[in-house]
């Protein structure tokens, strides 16, 4: 009648021993090496992936470390499980015995990556949960295990059960009046996983609400766990909405998570968020940081991590994006191997396997485009065919069909077999025919389909098919909410097809689509270096678009296109600073907020720019500074919409109207010179309209040759150089200036003052001294200097903004003269004439402050510039042709430099003139010539309505003589443009055959 207590005592003894073994396991630190990064890189270096043909297997198993440095630690779990196995096979007396066994099995799964122990752990936790309905930690741990198990299997059964147990755990904690943050975070993660599996927005909304609640229900400091819950919920929100604001929030919160606790999964989530952010803004810093975070995540993870495929795949994705942005075969080689190792870490039937194989195909295609190796193309096709086979009933099958179409086009380029194009067309057509296709993918597939048709009709002419390609590209260009790079490329191809058919209005419309995408890709939230990268990519689109509209006999639209596509950065900054000043009268509170966000953006830009200048290897990642820049830039965009609601400010940061453009010519004609392979023209803008002057001899090839001639002459200022320059100036007169002046400033009798004229050149014409064009050897009046007083402007709207800031000249204007004749390092050649130049100017202007050498620090200059209406600078400059906004003034101390960005960020509301006696101050960057991102342009943005600069270097004595004469004319009452005109004209009279000494000074503004 009495049952033996021996089994119970045996259970207690075994459970106690197993518990102690588990505690020993927890207290034993795992071996720090090898990390997952170590193991992966060793496998790659040893050629493990290269030895396995894709036809044999796409995935390659990551070799296990031998010997296993954690074998002794794992043995503790194995021993504990062996002890408990006989007990848990029968009905146990206490749930805590099941819990100990479940915890050991779960830990064994995390140590080895084997899913079998995880399945057993879930079974045991469910038995424990049914035996003890009160203990909240049991359903909490069970829900975590079910989420982990769901990652290995299709469907939502495990996740639904996880949600059930997580809710049960939270109710139990609430019943105890002890709400648990970890439990709430776990429930949020369950909802995120359900959203990722089902796409149902209700799960994403529940996850976000829970994460927000857990961060606010207590006054305790935010923990990494809470931040991680919020970050992953924000990331899921972005995937549902595609909103840049949501991905920004995710990055900011996940960056905070990593700052609190840089665990492997936290680093991985941040790396993924950064990778998803990159396409939204094209900021290369974001991409570089994603690659860095991916590497750190790999280094923090262990080779046996059950989720190691996620770390390997993210590292592969980041390298693929890096390759796409910057090239480099080594980067994409590593990406292929990492992705094959990721697939090798997934068991057959894993729900992530299809996506991973598709990603491998993408990476292989990227490597093929670098190597042109048939083996890489074969690998991509093998992966794509496997993905197509696995996705027969999958809703994302269209992605794999489209990938096959892309590969088929590459195969045609390799082999020249038109049947590849036909296969690609069929596959892409099938992808396009998918029901409920997302608009961004539809745009991408339309572009691919059109390019396939173009390739096919190049080989087999078919007018009807060609027209269908144009129609597809037109449709693609009109789709909103798509990748802007796709939109821009579609518009470019559409324009090319329309030009080939002579359909000029359609070609002009297509170019407008490209320029619209360019504007959006260079928004205020995008870093300056990324903006410049976009502008390099679209260089020449505005001039080509204008040429199309001129062919269509629509000069006013041509002018508008040139305004939209040139001086983008200059116009953006001029508009922002101008509006702050204008709003101070009508909406002071809004002006204050706009100024505050502008200041934040500019301070972040200054910090990022300083790091770029000082960096010696690549772009350093300062993520928080980049975040501040992007958030401030986005806030500026939001505020811009509010500004447009203020009466009188409705046109803020919108394209100019025809009337606004024409009105700027009220002080004299503006000559916009458009250079394009399609045609070249001068657009003479007056208040009553635009007159087109064809310039048939002005071709890009002729202008490039002339620019090369001028550059060689400036570098070799001897007799031959001057003779070459005289020849070039004569050519400019014959083919540009004379036909233009015949319309803009025809000859008239009398000795009255010369009329004013503003030159607005495009492309390489910006390097040429149009104001000095003429036959100077003859002295017969055939020269611009004898016909007009010339000035330059980057764009018409820039001139309008500059004039709006002009102030009445001061009665006794103070002048700041800066003379840096030598540097502390001695790296720059000395400028001994700098001191004499400053002294002579001080003689002309008694109220002159001179800062020489060590006194001319960056800090001192930034303080003194606002105090002086006029500034005269004599020093060296350093140009950055790839990123002109990093071009800078070289000051005395090593590293003490003033960049274009530093100058542009000054807000100088009462200044008058900047005279820049330095090399190339008005010379644009070689790769984005239409942006006026140079020292002179920076002073325009900062507030100087009149800027004098140079197109090439000049000897000290010449610079001194010209500067002294200019300032004398200024002191006698001439305006800056007239003072410079008289200075150059006098220098020419004394040295007519030496134009290198007088043709390089230009006046911008006025």
C-alpha cells in the first residue's frame, strides 16, 4: 500500500547534479577564438568553397574547428542531459526537472547549431508548462525556444504557439504585479517574426506598440534589451512602409543598442538596417558602416551559432552593395564564398534557403560582370534554376524569373546567341505578368524587359518592338515610389530611343524625368559627398535635355531644364540661407526653426568633412554624426513644405517660373552657353524672352581641345604659352563671342558706358575666359573687353539670390586682408608677394585688418569674416576633383584648413565683396563642372554678392599689380564688376600679347 520513494529521490539527485552541471556551463566563458569570422575566412583562404562545383552543391559546410576549443564546456551539457534522460522518459514529479533538461538542451542547440536538441527542449518546456500553469518563466522561455525553432521550419504554427505562451507569461507577471521588461520584449519579437513570416500589418503594429510601451512604462534607464526590441520593431515598420523616416528611426535606435551592449545579434541588426538604409539615400558612409558592422557582427558570433547563416549572409550582402558602389573584384569574391557558406549552414527545407540561393545568384552575377568568366555565369544560372525550381508555388517566384532574365542578357553579351535574349524575354515577361506586383519591382522589371528588347532589335531590327521598348521605358519613368536609380536609367534609355527616332519633344520629356530623379537623390538629407556622386553620374544630362528642347524649338523649356540640372547644390544652399533671412520678417518662429536645423546639418557636415580631409584610408564611419546630418536634412525638407504655406513664400525651393527667369535679366542680358554632342547654342536671355544663337563650331571635342590648350599654357607661362592662349582667345571670339554679341550687345555709336553682360557657361566652357575672348594681336576692337563689362553666374536663379542680398556700400568699409605666404610645414611653395599685396591694399583702404601667416588661423578667420564687409585673401588652395566641397584654403599651421563647406556655412548678411587672389579660386571641379563647387562659389553661398577669383595661377608681381589697381578703382567709386573690367583692360593695354597675366581674373555675381 506504500509506494517506494526511491524513484523520487533518484529524480531529485539526478536533477540536482544536472542543475549544477548547467550552472558550471553558464559560469564557464566560451573560448574567444575562433570567431565565426575566423572560421569563415580560414575556409575561404583554404579554398574550401572553390573545391565544390555549383552543380554538385550550392552550399558549402563551414568546417568545424579541430580541435573544438569549447568541447569541455559542451561536455557539461551532454553529461547533464545523459543524467536526466532516464528520468524525463517517464512521468516526472516536478516540472523544474523538465525545465532543467529543456534549458540544457536549448543551450546545447546554441552551442552546436543542431536543431534536434531544440525540438526536444520545446517538447519538455511544453510538458512543464502544462504541469505548472502559474510559473511565468516557463512559458516565457518556451516562447523564446519556439521563435528559434520557427526559423528552421515553414509556416506559422510555432510562432502562433510562441505568441500564446508569451502572452500567458506576461499575464502571469501582471497577476503578480511584477510586469517584466524581458517578457514584454520577447512578445514584441514574436510579433516581429509573425509579421516577417506573414506580411500582416497588425503584427507589425502590435510589435511597435509593445516596444514603445516597454520603453516608457518605467523610469529605469533604457537597456540594450529594450532598445533592441524597439529597433527591430522599427525595422519591421520600415519593411512595411518603405518610409525613410522609419529606417532612420531603426538605425538610430539600433545604434544606441550597440552602444549599450555590442552583442552579435545587436551588431547584426544594425548592419542590416544600415544596408537597407543605403538605397534610400545613396549615402556612401552608410554603406561603409554597414560593411564595418557586418564584420564586427561576424567577429562577435561563434562558428556554432544556430543563426550563423544570418551573419554570413549579411556580410555577403554588404560586400555585394560595396562592390556595386565601388567595384573591386576581391570584395565580390569574398561575397560569393560567404554566401555559399551561409547556404551550407542551412538544413534542407529551411524557410530561408530560397532567399539565400537567390542572393547567391545575384552575387555571382555581380562577380561575372567584373570577371566576364563563364564559370561565374554558370554558377549564377545554376543558383537561379534551383531557386526557380524551389519557388514553383511561391509568391516571390517573379524575383527568380526576373533574375533569370538578367542572366540571359549577360549570357547574350558573352556568347552573342540571340536565343539567350528570347529566353530572357520570356522569363522577364512572366515576372511582369505576376498579379499584385509591387510597384518598385514592376519598374525594375519594365526596365529589364525594355533593355532586352533593345538588345534583340539591335540584332534583329523590328520597328514595332522598338516602339514597345520606348513605351515600357516611358511607363517605367512615370511610376512613383520606386528606386530612383531605376527611374533615372529608364528615363535615360527612353531619351536615347526618342533621339534616335528624332522625336525631340519626347526626348526632352525623358530628360526631365532623369533630372527629377536627380533632384530627389540630392535632397537635403543626403551627405555632400553622396550628392556629388549622384551629380557625377548624371553629368551632361541637363545640357542634353536642353539640346532636345532646342531641337523642338522650345527655348524657354530648354532654359528651365538647364536651371534644374545645373548648380543643384549651389541653388539648394542659396535658397535655404536666403529664406532664413526673408522669413525673419514674416514668420520669425519658422525662420528660427529653419536656421536651427540648417545649423545642425552644417555642423554635422563640418564634422564629417573634417574627417574626410584628415582620413588617410577610406571614409571613416561616424554613424551618429551621419544620423544627425540626415535627420536635420529631413527636417529641413519638412520645414520647406511649411515655409511654402507662408504668404509670399509659396515658391520656396520649387523650380523657377518663366517670368522669374526672364526678370533676372533686368540689368543686362544673360548669355547661357549650352554645350552638348547634340548641338551647341547660346541662349540670350532678356526680360522679353530668349533668343537662340546656334554655335555649330562649338563641339565638345573642340572645347576639350581648347581647355587642354589653356591648361598647358597656364602651366608653362612662356612666350609659346601666351601665343597659344592668344590663338585660343581668337577662336573663342570667332565661334562664341562675336555671334553672341551681335545679338546681345550689338555695336552702337558714341562714347557712352559699356553695357553689362553676364556669362553662364555649361560644362567645360566653365574653364574658359569668355570675358577675354578676342583678336588681341590686332587691336581692332574685335574683343569682348571693348564691347561689354562681363560678369559670370553659375545659374540664373543663383544671380537672382545673390542680388537679393546686395547691400549699399559702406561709407568706410572695413577690409580683412589675409596673407599666408608660407606654411609651418614648408610643404607649399612660398608666396613672398602675399605680404606686399596685403600692405598695398592697406594703403588704399585705411580701415584694413591684416592677418598674416600664423595669425591667420581657421578660428580667427571664421570670427573675423563677419566683421568685415570686404575680404582679400592671398594663399594656396588644395583642390579635390572627386569631392570639390572638400577643396580648401591652406593656412599656416599643418592641418589648419578652411574648406569650401566651412566657408559656405557662414551666414554673412552684410558683406559686400570677396577678392580671392589664389590659384583656381573660380575653377570648377573637373568631374562636376556645372556645380560651381569651388572657393568662389562657397563665398557666394556664404553671402558675398560680388566675388573676384582666378581661373589659373599667376606670378606674385602680376597678382600684386592687378590687386592694387582693382582696389584703387574700388576706392574711387567703381562697383566690383567695373573695377575689375578697368583693371583687366589696363593690364591688356600694357601687355597685349601676354594674356596669361590678365585674362584669368573673373567677376562672379552682381
